[in-house]
C-alpha cells in the first residue's frame, strides 16, 4: 500500500447489508482492491447513513466501540469487532473547519463505517472519526458542509461516505433478479449527473426520476452530497461497483479524484 502523498481521493460506498463484513462478493472484492490501490490515509472521516439526525456531531474518542446497530443476523456478525483507533486531533480539526460541528463521546463506529472499513483496511490501524449527517438540511447545504471539509484532503484524510444511492427496505424482494424500474431509473439518473459533473443535480436529488421510491428516507443517500461538496468539478469520477440487492438497494460506489 502506498503512503499518503498529495490530495486524497473521495469515496462513496454503497454498503448494503452488514453481512458484507463477512461475505465475499463483487463489492467486498472492490472495497478490498481500493484498500490496496489508494494512497494510505493518515486518518478517515466517515459519513455514515447510520449516524444521522438534526445536528452535526463529530465523534471525539480515542477508542471508538464497534456498534452492532442491527438485529436478526448470525452471532458471528455480532462477534465481529473493528478496533481502529479514533482521532481527537481530527475531530478538533473538523470543528475548526466546520464551526457548527460539536464533539460527542456517545457514538463509536456503526456498521455503515466498519462493515466497509473491515474489508478495506482489515488491520484496523488507521484512525477513524465519524461525523453525523444533518438530515434537516437541504442537499445544497449538506454539500456546503462538504466544501468546508475539503482542506482535509490535502492533509492526508480520506473522506468516506457510506450509504446507498437507492435504499428502500420496505420493498426488498429476494426473488427478483432485476431491480425495480424506479430503482434503476434513479440509480442511472444519479450516474449520469455524477459522470457529467452536474453536482447541482445531485443536490436536488428528490427531483430525479424514481426518487420517492428510491429515497423514502434520506439518510442513505445524503452521504453523497456531503462527499461531493469536497470535490472539484474537474476531478474524474470512477464507478467501482454497480449492482443491486433484493431489487430495491443500489450498491453503486464512486471514487472521485484518484
């Protein structure tokens, strides 16, 4: 793995089921490949769908706990731990750049963070800090927060958004081999705007076709506007996984600026 040099890329991962922490499939293979390919970050700032509310909270602890925020899965998954250190230094830097953020010690690493990172960096030797998503804000306001965090990229920090482009748990159908038309339409509309640099179209995501079915609640999508706020328009975008699970979840992942 190469050491950090220059600006870090940005990452949005469709995290799907927490079982991806244990199972081998196309997207876990893609995460493992990214861990080998990308410059090694000094630390990781994670924006997870599972740490969200009406405030901006940054986790300021030295040893974040592994949070098992799910139920109905095998005991092996509940036994899994991702014991990466935290970084109070990075948490303070986030509050310097984004003054509305407030520190908290009442969170650790939820499965949106650790189920991806356990495949990318299995040694758990890179500090990880989570910043909560403020769901009370509009897409352009969430993107503006990402812009404030952009200097972190030049300081060796990997900004990781973990969610799903389309995410409707009420409509999952394990028997369907193809995605629902609305999930495909929304996923493809986002893809078109990502590849053309139309980030304003991403900020106004509820206006895209299929949005109301694909984004019945916003927490899984909005890590993407946060991440895009830290991007420059001229940076190249690469899709590193593109598939669907249970017809209503998109596993599309984007790498920006590598």
